[in-house]
C-alpha cells in the first residue's frame, strides 16, 4: 500500500469532512487533552532545546524547505514560530501530535502517513509536553496567540456538545 505524505494541516481540514473522528484523535467518549492552568515556561524552553531544537531549530525556525517532502518522502520539520503552521492547530492536536507522533495520530484517523515526528509520551511526562507547548506558544505574537486560543476553545466547546 502506498503511504500518503499528508501535512499536519490536513488534520484540521479532515475533521470537517470526516465526522467519525476529530482533530485531536480522541473518540467522543474520551476527554480532550487540555493544557493545565499552571505551566513552567522556563522548563519548557529547556525541554524544547533538549528534545525539539535538533529538528525544529533552536529559534523555532524549522528545517529548510519544510513544505516539500525530502528524498525519503518525509516532510522536514516545520517551524514552530509564527511563520509555520503550528499555531493553526488546537492545543489538543499539538499535544497528541507531540505525545503520539505524527504517524500514530494519522493512523488513528485511518490515514497512512510517513512522519518524521516521533512520539514523546515515553520520554516526557504530560506536564513536560504541556510546558514545551506553552513555551512555543509564548514566543508567538499576541494576535497569533489569540487566534490559536480561539481554535482551542472552539474544539473544547464542540467536544462538550457531544
């Protein structure tokens, strides 16, 4: 079976056209992962440097040509600054993609996908993953943070309506 090379951005779009699953890779009976009220940005920055910067860049700049698959067919790591698409996704999508890895998230949605993004659930605690995500978000301009927060709130609200 040929494996598709689908950007993370497809997750949000697919949730609109495939109602049997949602963007967070959760079933209707499962709770969405929600960022805790307390996060440690300093620890998040340290953990980002230790676990993420090798691929996503020390300055969150991503790899060159991140929108085009490499010779191996896998998309390079995207930037996590405001030039990338990370901020286009809700907190739960970002959490699941980080915890489970790209291939697993897409597999749970029934989409074969070769992803360079490994899962970190066996390496980092949930709180550490949230700290990293909060650190990344803290680097975005206020306007971008607000847009991403609205997406997160909309997903939480939609989950509550089920």
